[in-house]
C-alpha cells in the first residue's frame, strides 16, 4: 500500500504536544491518526542493520506489534527520532507495507549504519605557557552491536615555561549502556586520572598573560563517577550520579600576588594542602528534540545539572553548583538554520579549583582545558575593555550567542554532512565579590566579553571535524 511517513521531524511545539498525548492516551486505540486509514501492525521488520542488533532498534520504537497506526501517527515520527538519537545511523526511514490481510500492515524500519568507532576530539596545541600538548578522545559507541558505548581519552603536555611547572597528563576510561535489558534505565561510569600543573598569577597586570607573571602548583586527581538514568518521556531523561576523587596538592606556605603599585593580596588556590577528598551527588535533567545528534537542522536541547559536595558525603569541599544550558535550531524557509545558545551557572560554597567555571570552557577564542588540564595563561581578548580579563576561574558564569548555519550537503558513504557557519555572542565570568567591591566604573568592571567564530563543520565516518577560526586561535600563542 506504500504509505510513507514523512522524513522531517515535527516542530518543537508539535513534538511537545505529541509527547503529552503519548503520555495520556491509551496504548492501542487512541494513537491512530484522526484522519486517513488506520492499520493493525502485525509485525515489525528492521532492515539495513548489518552490525546493530534488532533489539537495540526495536526498544526505541513507540509502536509495537498489535498497535493500530495511521499515516500521520505521531508515535512513528517520534520513534524515528529516537532511533536517530542513538547515533549509530546516518539515516532512518519508517514506513508501512501491506500485511497479510486487509487492514493489516508491516512496519518497516530501514536504517543506514554509520561508523561507530568515533574520534570524538583531537587535542593538539601550543601556547606561551605550554610549548606543546597533544592527545585524543575516541570511542566505540555500539560495542558488539548491543548499544554499549566504551571510550578512552588521554592528553600529554610538555613542561611549561611557567616557573615551577611540571609535565602534565590526563587519562579517561568510559563505559555506558542505554535501556538495560529492554527497560527505560541506563547506566554510565568514568574513571579519571590527572597530573596537573596549575598556573596562579603572582605579578603583572590583569591583561598580561606572560608566563613569568605566574607560578605553577602541582596537584593530582584520581577517581571517577557513576550515574543511573531513566527515560521519563519520548524526549526527556533524568539521571542521578555520584562522584569521588582523591586529590593531592603540594602548596607553598603562603602564595601572594604583588600589584604594580606595591599592594599585595593572598592568592586563592581553592585546593587543600596534602590529601583531600571530593564526594558529590549529581542530578541531571535533559530534554533533547534535535533532528540529528551530530548536525541538527531543527529541535532543541535543554540540560539542567545540579551538583552537591558535602562533608556529610565525606567530602573535604562543601558546595552547590547549578548549570542550565539551552541550544535550539530553527530552520529558515530557504533551508539554512539559525542556532541559539544560552547557558548560566552559579556555585556557592567552597568548590575545588577544577570544579569552578573556567574562561576557556566558555570563550572559544581562549584555550580550553583538555581533560581538565590548564594549558594557557592567556586572558580574555577583552574586546569591550571590561573587567573579564581579571578572571580565569569564577563561580558565576554565562554565555549567550547565535550561529548561522548553511547546510552544504547531507548523505554519503564516508561523509555524512557538512555545514558552513558563522556566529558570535557574549561570555561572562565572575565572583560575587566583583559586584560588591569594585574601584572601577561599572562599564569597565563588568566581567563580560564578546566572541566570534566561523568555519566548516564536517560529519564523517570517524567523527565530526570543526575547522574554525576560534579552533585555530585557541591552539596558538597569539
């Protein structure tokens, strides 16, 4: 009978309405389309999955054998999204074919598998503070075709030019699985090890990133985290987890910064002398309606993460951290896409240094922290001439921006898609004391700066490559 479900995803509002109806309506009767013919699904057939087990795909479907569906049944479209969201396929098509009797149909799920051994990130760069660092993050996202993800990452950095600097290294091992034994539950775990050498400013102006104005303090982190999640709707997921790390730091008896006018002040290190423990509870809510997990053309992703460290949990650090992130994609009538980004975060209490917000994690023009290692003493570009160049870490953070995406192609055996993009926005990083105590005009005291970026995104068989201005500038000592 050749009834084909249209390929595009519903708009975010339509998807939300479908999710509400799915939660409230009876399973077998009320899901059929209001208009057009309806068919009883006598069986479901999966095609094109040479590596992935049928069960991994079938458990993502909201339609089951024995259900009644129509050509515009919302569950079919949501099911296609859920299969795509696995990240194992470059394309998914769902259609109804004629069944064994009148009024019966066969639901066919046809997939095109993509490479699942993925190069998630390539760490390579240089700065005034660290001559060279390099590493890689890779994963097998569909181990033995069972939907199990396993990954590893490492970074090595040379001894830097900051006084007392040491070579740095970091390692990560990860494993995750979704829908354990066909249930809506998932689990993930990560092991970590860091040998870090953190620079702290002891002299010079705030906008002076010369390594000689800093001193490096070594510390070590060993531990990991584990989490358990549950699907709470077609698009939403809730997870609870715990983290434990043993931290070892070697700190001087006193660490003082000397200003140009002769004033001195104590440097806040945010690490305990000797051995300390970090124990936290983590709660995460995520709602993801993206049309594609790699290069989306529509939909949105919202993530709210709260973390608590407490002496009641055996932690040497007491703090609360809340981060809210949003990114949405809006397709324009001529096929191009606008992406909007907003994120805010706040920390109260006494978090360790590496759990504070870092400038390079917010501003794409500043080198980030590969696997949590600080590789640069470079301040913000400070296009606005404001007060953000005083900060490298903070307990208040925010970012807002927009990107224009020009899709160039979709589909292919080894190259799945490519986008040109250009955009920019604003970042903010501060401590509460920046607002309470200041000796500068408000415009110059505001810890805010602008950023820009542009380039090419390429989705390939081995991962996504970001060839952009910010990616280039953030890896060079400019």
